[in-house]
């Protein structure tokens, strides 16, 4: 089974349990801490991914790192993941969990690149237009990309909306060459 499928299954089950037991906020905060720690510590990542280290040793390592910092329910989840030999997938499970939370809240992540810096009113107008376009709440990541020459590119999931001058010039060139 692929990492993505496995991670999605664990994340779905975890989210369902968190909602059913009323610990969604606690669990989300715990997973945020674990995810941040994993991103910062390549040593911990290597321990979790190592086939030479047994699951119970991985569970002990995670318990010692997060002792007193995460809830007992989260510790039980980490023990289960280690016991089932899925500790190497933990970072992906956390990402899937966050994606599922966003999905259930009707929230979508959007990457926006502009040729010039937008002021607050322009940013708000663009985000509102994207919310109308997608029919969801939008969490936008705005970035400056001067290579666009003008205009904007927007990435919504797998879809790219390219309204940049660079793209328009490319299309014009292709039309003239053919």
C-alpha cells in the first residue's frame, strides 16, 4: 500500500476519533507540535524511518521527546503507529490530517504569485474573488514573482490560473509561430 493511502487512512481515523471524543483542538495542537519537531529534527525523522529500530523503541523515543507536552490520547496514537510499523509515515499522516481538517471546514489553500506587491485592499479583493470562484474559504499564500512581468498566477489545488503577462506573451508567440 502506498504512503499516501496509508497516511490518509490513519489521518481519517484519527480525525473521526478526535471529533467523536471532543478532543479535536487538543489533538490538532499536539500534531502541530509533533509536525514542527519532525521538520526541525532530521535525527528524529531518521529514527522513525529506520527499519533497524524496532517499533517499541521508536515509541519510547517519541514518548521521551514529547513527555508532558502532548495528551495521553496522542501518545496512544503514536504508540499504535509505531506498533503497526508506520512511524516513518508520521509526517505525511500529520499533513493528511491537516488537509482533512481544512476540507471539513470548507477551507482551501491557494498560492498566489504577483508581479508587483499588492496592498491590503488589493489582497482582500483578490482573496474574496477566489473565495467566490472556489465556493470555499480561502487561505492565501501571497508571493512576489517579478519574472511574471505583470499580472498574477494562482494555484488552487492542481489547477493553475495564469493571468501573467509572461504567459500571455508565450501564447502570442505560439500563435504567431504556427
